[in-house]
C-alpha cells in the first residue's frame, strides 16, 4: 500500500514538473505529459465539484454549523 502511494506521489510531482517545463518551452514529450497531467487534474476537479454539490444541497436545508 505504501509503495502504491509513493508511486502516485512521484507521478504527481513529475507531472507538475512537466507542466512547469512545458510552460517554458520544453521538448514535445514534456508537453504531452503536461497535457495528460492537466487533463487528469480537470477530471479530478470535476469529480470533486460533483461530490461537493451533493453535500451543499443538504447544508442548504439548515443543517449548517451556524
């Protein structure tokens, strides 16, 4: 389990490095990795937003901590 988490963190860090490098005009493979990284980030962000929408509906009914 720890190994899988370590691989995921390393992949995320590598993707972030490629995004920065691609912004500065890196080689073609870096731009491809950066595009894939940004695409995955958009999908994760979309999934996160859809999960939050379901929770915000219930809190709009007065279930908040106010």
